[in-house]
């Protein structure tokens, strides 16, 4: 099931955001609460309802009532979870991506964890403003893990039981601000610096999260291509590690890190500029597209 948070494109602002699911052909959104009034009208509420709520949602997606179907062309998608309680990022989590410009660093003993604030999260195709206070904005294509059931001090061999599903995430960063101090939070947390979506694909449809292909395309040019099999710390270990410190709640997000850019992209590296478009595709999960625009003040 591909869960979304959507708004009707023709509704007067501020249009309420509602939980939906894409039909198999992607042509319609099924409004879950309209199809089954016992279901919550938001995705976090749906996740908090556990497998029973998700099973009811699956049933109405298979046989949706006609009045619960909304043409996809008449909707605007928000992030699947528009306001996560936590967005946890992981740095340098792919083989070959260690942030060095010279000799490779030793393999890390534990995940490199940072946080992004909730104001960063925007949906697919939402324009991201390049802040006028930074001239070094970068992008990173990542697999996002969305928590489904509360996780506190879970073991790695049970950690995936707490995962609702997966989405695509772009960890946008202002590198100059990121390196102004010992902490990364400011450089990672400008408004809109966490494009996320287009849908939350439930774990049963994705299967093994360590068998996914990931590709990043900027203005039509491939700049990164890898597989989640190359993660240093796989999804289960990340959930277990983070849950040792903080209780993970339904709707919380872990962005699992990005692969190293391709050699030709590293050589031609430039920061994002107005008019750029970043497309991130992860097999069995989807494609997240993000345009970047100038700061109009």
C-alpha cells in the first residue's frame, strides 16, 4: 500500500490535508476516512492504529467506494507525514562515502547521527528556496524509514517489526552553515530542507530494505547510483541504535544516509542554483522530484 497525505488542488486555502492511498495504477487517491469512517483522517493516526487499521485501509483500497476516489491530477501531495515528531539523519552510511577528500577514513564503529527539525519537511514537487545566507547548498538522496509502532530499546533482530514503511528523502544541506560549528543542526534545518515522499510504501510491499537500487539525477544527469546493500549500518541496526536513546513514535523518520556521488559528479561538483531539479528514485519505493528556486526575500 502506498500511503499519502493529500489536498484537493481546487480547495480554498488552507485546504485540510487527509490520509489517502494511491490506487495500483496511480491514477487516483483513495480517501481512507471517506471509504471507511472508522479510519483516521491522517497518516500518523492510521499508523498508530497498528496492523488492524492498516488491514482495514488495505481492504478499502482493493475495493474503493466511488465517492472516496479522487483523481490524482486533482490533488496535491504533502509529505506522507507532514510534521514528523522526529527526523533523525545518518551521516556517512554507505561504503565509499566518508566525507574525506584524501585517504579514506576507517570504517566507523557506530552510526553518525544528527537531527533535522520538522520545519524542513515538504512534499514531492514542492519548490525549495535556496537561502540567500548560503552559497553552498547540496542535496543527498536517501531511503527514509517511517516508524509504525513505538520503539524503545529494541533489538536489531526485532527492529523491522516497528517499521511501517519507506519513502524517498532528500537531505538538503547548507554546507557553509553545517560546518560553522561542531554541530550540524543549523546547516541541515533551513525551511524546506527535507523533501520527503512521494508516498509511504508499506513494509510488506518493499520487502528487504537492503536490496533497493538508488539513483540521483540532477537536471537530467545521473550524479549518484548505488544500492542499499552498501549501507554500513542497515535499517534494522539504525532503528535499534537510535531507539536506545530516544523512543521512536509512529510517524518518526530516519533518513538512512546517502551514497557517494559518482566520480564525474564529484569532479564537476557545484552547489545547487535556482532552476535546478533533483530527482531521486529508489526501486520499489518511488521517485521524489524537487525544484529549487531563488530566495525572493
